């Protein structure tokens, strides 16, 4: 049998029932159909990184690695929707429970360490700043 006839026969047989099963077996062996990988909800960053590493599904693990590297564990805003609240900062736990009532990063970070969570800026809240002594509302 000539090689071109053999290739033609092999590809022609894929339309049969056994050929379809063969395709399924090959797909299973190759890992199935390629699907886009979902990014993790927690990111670790430090001073030397240009972009955060968003590979953590557990906030406690992210926090441990951030502490080890002198960095910070934060929330991946592409994966977690943070609606905000009355505070400047939000704490997000590994089960994606949000608490957005923190006035400063220190109190948010403290609770995040105790509850295995991560802190992020609260969206839509004006940044806190020192009073303006020349303003009618904030002057003394």
C-alpha cells in the first residue's frame, strides 16, 4: 500500500463511530479541550515586582508568602468584585466575604492577618487626607 493511500484511509476512518471514540481518547490523553485559565483571587506583590503574582486561592497562603518576601497580599480586582462600603479599605477572606469598614490600612491588615484575609482599597471612596487649615469646612 502506498503511503498517501494509508494517510487517506486513516483520516477517512475518523468519521466512523470508532474514529470518534479515538478522537475522544486522544483529547482525554492530551488534557481535553484547552480552556482559559482562571486567575486566582489573591495576589502577592513586593517592591521588586512590576506586576503582582495572582496565583493564590487561599489568602492565608498569600499572606505567608508576602510576609516572607517583605511584600503585601492584595485582592485581584479582575476576579473579585469589591463594591465598597463606608471605609477606606476592604478586607476579603478566602471565602470571598468582604468587610469594607476600615478607616486605615493598619487596622484592615491586622484583621486580615487574624481572619486569613487580604486588604484592598475600597472603590468609590475619596482618599483620606489631612484637614486643610485654609478651608472654611476644615479650618481651625
